[in-house]
C-alpha cells in the first residue's frame, strides 16, 4: 500500500501541479501558487497523517505512501512540484 500511496500522490501532484502552474501564468499567479501549495500539502501530509491514525494496516501503508510521495517530490524537484520553493513567489 505504500507504493500505491506514492503512485496516488504522484498522479495527484501531476494533475494539480499542471492546473496550478497554468493558472499562475495569469495576472495574480502568487495566489494560485499559495492555494496549490496548501492543497498539495494537505492532500499529502494531512491525509497521510490522518490515515496513519486509522487502525487498519492498509490505511497506515497508504498514509505513509502519501507522506513519502510529498517528501520525495519536494526533494527531487527542489520544491518546484510542491510549491515550497521561495523562488516561485518572487
């Protein structure tokens, strides 16, 4: 389930990231980037932590996969794919 959570977060990151970067090309791009960052962090970390508190083995594995997916995308893309890079907001 850990690998399933990683794949789910990766797919979510690609879809949300595409729409957020496309919307950020407009006039007020910073607001869209902030919303995208919060959305990706809540979906990866918030849902991951929430699933870890569920007393089912599949939920704990899926939660860990979501959190690992968020961390992996943040590290490998230097924060561009998850919106935590301060260079995006300048």
